[in-house]
């Protein structure tokens, strides 16, 4: 009977997981055609396929008259497409396609026009560069204004190598007796640093231009050796590009490292445009429609908040449009706090027709809000697409005063909307906008029985999000986010939906250090890590008897894993069970094993550039040790499940394994699950197994509790 009950329970859990993970997630959307009467949108989605233990990507086209919408064709599978781009007139479409044949991986650059393939470059055969980048940080594919060239970023070609001695056929020589070979002996074991976690193999990015008229592919020159280019865009005249340059001094420190905006002509003239200060990092340079103005995001230390900078392209004069400071916005005679810009990207097309107003989205107190910012008057206008501090709305593309936005909440999977910005007498009316759905609406089973509640629990800011069944005292999962300079959002999370479907509630807490609540709030954690953030979570729980009087379990990864192992050691009688994904538990050892060694040093309140070795920095060593969760491991009582990725470079699995051995030493029930995955555990197999095992772990220590 017991075995039969467990089987039935497991079948129910697996069925709930299938339901929660069936919804596609949006990758991108672009307005293909737009007028006052209609809009056509191309969108790209990704969806889990549990039967194949893989994810599939597909493209969907929708036509809307702003009242109803029609899917114009069945979804098209594009799983083998890495990155794609339309030319400005949409005459041309280019795509980088990757194919696999046995152990060989080949890339092709295709150009389509007039419903046919007009160009196809075998990049592996041409051998001008290595693999093209398609990740969110470096990847770019963009047509020049005259639609004759394509710029992208790829890995620099390195000479082939072989052993010092290798038997081979007699080499042929030219008439002068010289043997030509591009192979260098004795270099095959040389190590080069890449950009780390989830950017493995990306070592030396180069800017590349493909000319479809001359059929030439050239690597742009004259970028300094200590600068790696990213996020390139064409200059208005098409004679060069503007890009981000990540500075390597003396090593790569993730893409949050120091950077600047530079311009580079096709002839090789290199100029730095932004401040070359050691205090700044920049993101996503964007030109306005007529090419008179360039904007970018510029963040201070720790990248918790960004300024919006504007550069007059003619004079190169730079002004600050939005600074770090918080503001109060007047919305229909009501006041709305604006906590600054915490977004890391601006859409590639983001300008309204007046060519001075840019539209972007940014986290604000547990939600993502969308704003229209006048770069001349510096006025900030909230777009009322959703209720303030509820749900998440992100703008993806802007064309002819029409926005394509993606909206979701914890209790509702994501959906695309077309937003018309109305104007009167050449002035925009941002309080009166037209909102029209352009993709199917999905609802979770029994969604009316669940509630999402935002709370001003900490420091008089919107810092908590409760998601769970109405009028229920079911077990509560405390789920702090990672980072720590990230945020928990009221957006759809399949894993959270899964927990809710099988009878749990979830509490997200934006503790000190979280973004979306102002620069000061984010940076107030520095020097207080492991103390202030853990206290914030505990105090938030205790502030509400509806939360504190439940059976509580802990779930989180990375810095979230760090926090839940802190909580289980600092408050050992409070929590019934723990499931930690790749938790960092010993900061001194992490300093020499992580791909971001500065993380612990910085969060503990020190300057990383001044620390060479912990053996020579005893104050730093003692602080790191004092902030480590393993300090209180002897107090832990809660059974602990550790979910580890054996390819994790950010928090190597040795951290979790060391914690496991310490727990066992002190008699705590513990289990390790080791996955063939990296830090995020985001492969379909790892995500499914870790989610279901976490639920089984939680149910075991809450259902069987004697209370």
C-alpha cells in the first residue's frame, strides 16, 4: 500500500511538472510591417520537449488590425538557427545556421531575398575566423544602412597546432625551397582564458564584416589587444561601427567588468566615446532614427544601477539623461516612485517617431515597468500597461509609434501585446494608450484559486511577492534570488508554477542588495553580506503570521543558495528542509576557484584590485571566512539536498561537496545530485530532475512531520 501511494503521488507530481513547463517562452519579437491600421510581428519562442529532453526554437508570424489577430502560418522550427536579422527595408534576411555532422560543427551565413536563398557562405570552409557568437552579451548580427554589409562578432582565428614531432607526408616546397604551412608546432596545450560561466570557449572576440556585393569577409583591425568588442551597431553613414569594449586588466572578470563605448571605421580608425573611467561599465549603444544621437547605459561600481547617457553624434558632446537618483513621477494626479534604471539592455529599435523619445523597460520593485524617456527634456513617462508594481511588462521592439511588449505574471504565462502610443497636436498622450493582445492567452489550471500579493515588508519598499493558494496554510517555500544584485520578479516562472500546482506556496524576498529599488538599496549590502541579506529574509517571514506559522522550507541557487544555507545555520529551528543549487558556502576557497574571484571580495566591502592573495590580506581572509555559511554548519538541523553542476565555473561543485561532508560530519541528513550541466542547471534533463527531486524532498520533511 505504501509503495502504491508513493507511485500515485509521484505520477501526480510528474503530471504537474508537465503542465507547468508546457508553455513556450519568448526569445525575441520584431515588428515586420506597421501602419495605423495594422501590424505584423515576427516572434521567436523556445519550448521544452520533455520526450526529447531538449528545447526547440520556433518562429511565429502574427497579423493584427489592433482588434483581433491572426497567426498567418504554422510555427516554423528554427532550432538550428543561432541568430538572424532583417535589413532596414526588410528586403534581405540573414541567418547564421549551425549544423552538426558527427563530431564536426559547421556554421553558414545565409542571405535570403525574394523568397529564395541568394547567398550562402560556408564559414568553416572560408576559415576567416572561429565560431560566430550568438549569446546575449556579445552576439550581434546587423545590416548596414545601405543593406550591402553585415556586421557580427566571432572568435578570432588561431593558428592550428600539432606536436613537435608528428610523422607526415613529405612536404612540398615552392620554387625557392620554402615549405608553406599555417600549422605551428608545440602550441596545442597553450591555455587561454575565456569569458567564463556560460561563455565557455569565447576567448578573443573580433568584429567581422561580410560584404554581400564583393563576397568578402573581413576582420576589422586596430582594436587594442586589451579590449574585447561586444554589442556592435552601424554608424549612421555605414562607414564604421560603434561597439562596447570590455577592458582586460589583467584578466577577464565577466561581462560586468570595466568597459567603454568606442567607434571604429572600416578603415581602422579607433576612438573612445564614453568616459574611460575605471569606475564605469557600459551596455547597449543605440542610435536614434536619423542618426543624430547615440545613447547607452552606463553603470557605476557593482553595476547595481545605470545612467542613461546621450551623445550628440555631430559634436560628440555627452550628457546624462537619467541619473542614479530616485524620482517621483506624477501619474494622473497620483505619485509613483521611480527607482532608477536597472535594465542591462535597450531594444535595438526603441525610438518613437519624434526621434527624441526612447522607450525601455526596467525592474521596479519586483516588477518590470516600461517608460518613455524624453532625451531632451529628460522627462520620464510611465506607460500604464499594467498596474504599478504588479506583473512584468517588457518592450521588445518599437516601430512607427507602435510597441511590441511581453507581459506575464507568476500566475499567468507570457503573452505578446501591440501597444499604440497616441498623439495629439504633435504631443504624445502617455496616459491613454491602446493595448491589444497579439498572441494566445494561456492560464494555469485552477489559476483562480491562486493569489499573487506584493508587500511593502522591508524598509518601506515593495520587497516581497507571495504566490500561492488562497486561504490555505500549505507549506511555504522561501526562495531568495541569486546575484545578489538581481531581483525576484512577478513574471512567469515554470518552476514556481510547478510548486504551486502540487500544493506549496512560494515567498520571494528582495533583500538588501536587490536591484530595482534604487542604487543605495542595492549597494547597502556591500560589507554586510551574509548578515543584512539573511536578516532581511528572516524578518520578512516573521513580519507576517500567515507566513511564519507555516511549515517553512528553503530553495535557492548561487547567492540564493548561499543565503538559504546561511538561514539554515543561523535559524536552525525555523526550517524543515533545504534544497540548494550550486551554493557558495566557503568564500576564501571560492576566491581562487571561481571565474569571478572579485565577487566575494567586493560584496564583503573590499577593493578587489588591492587584493593579490588572501595569505597577504588577513583582514580580507577573516571577513570572507566570517561571511561563509560553513561557519554555522554545526548548527544546521534541516535535511539538505544539494543540486550541483559538474561544469559549474562560477561556483565549482567542490563547494557543495565540501558542505555535504561537513553536514554528514555533524549528523545532518544530506544528499547530493550531480548533473552534467553548468551553474544554471537549465538543461531540460537537469531542470526536471532537480525540480521533482526538490519537491519530493520537501514533501518528505513536511508531510511526515510530527507536528
